[in-house]
């Protein structure tokens, strides 16, 4: 059963705490992404990675960190420096080809993070 | 900066009617994609249209692309209550590295039984 999974589905954090969101894929995709979605809005790119041990900042990277030690895994840490972390977080993956002509993205089910 | 912008922001129709959503973008693209999101879920890819294509069909979906106007439309024919969802366009801009997409704000479609 191929796909992309995220855990946990719901996460509650106290102010000042770091939390890590998990994202795993078994699609053998090279590229992985993290997006943030606020209510009624579109997706904003936090970080993306096109290959193991390499990643780039997206549009709203401040207060977040990532790692890509394995092809299958791309965890996101929401640090205490993120001022307003309450949001819906989506992870995605895609085949990464030159020119991006075949870059359909496959999404996980999301993690809803709430800061108490 | 947001590349794609959908119009309208919200659309409410009756079952059996057609639904049309529009997307405008600002810079040259390699391709444009449409995604669907049910409430509280991840996005699901619907269709991809390349910059050298003008129209594409998939089941009840029809997508058009006008690169001269930098716009695309998604038509859902004979809509069903199960089509109720948010629909997003996403562009892969020329010159951007690798496979990064930029998503619009989305159109919330409600199909009433």
C-alpha cells in the first residue's frame, strides 16, 4: 500500500516547546515538501528537499527546521521561535525530474497543530 | 508571492449543474495543475496541463489553458454532492528550481443535493 503518511493527526503544544511532525513516504520519490495552511487559505511552502541530505527554504521558513537523512523521511520541527504555529501542516512528495515537467505532488493527510 | 489566484473564492450550485473555476497567474510556466481538498484532508491531484497544451479532459473534468492571458479554467460537468471541496490551481514557473509549485488561495465549491 504505497503512499505518504503523517503523524500525529492532531498535536497540541504549549508555548515555548519545540515539536516535531513526522512525514514518511514509500513512493521512492526524490522530492519532499512541507506546507502550512491557515483556515480558508492556500498552501505556503515552508521547506523542500530534492535529494537526501539537502533541503532549501521556502517562503515561510522562519521558526521551522527540517532534516533529510533518509529518502523516505522528511520530519519538520516547529520551534519556539515560530510566533504563530497554530495551523494545518501538509507534507508532500514528488518525482523530481529536470525541468519539473512531471511534478505531480502526492500529499499526506496532514497534521493539525494547536498551541495552547 | 502567490503565483496563482482562483476566482471565485466560493461557488454554490445545485447537483447536476456545471461548475467553472478560474485561475490567473503572473509569470511564464512549465505546467499548471489542479488539486482538490476535502475539508481537513490532504490535497489530491486532479489534472496537469502543460504550457504547450490548450485543453485537457479527465472524466467529468475539463481544463483549459490560455498562456497569452496567463489563465486557466477548471470545468466540472454534471456536478455531484461529492464534488463539494476546495479546488486549488498550482503553477510550476519557468526558471524556478526543480519541481517547486506555487499554490493559489483556492475556490470553495459547494454542491447542494
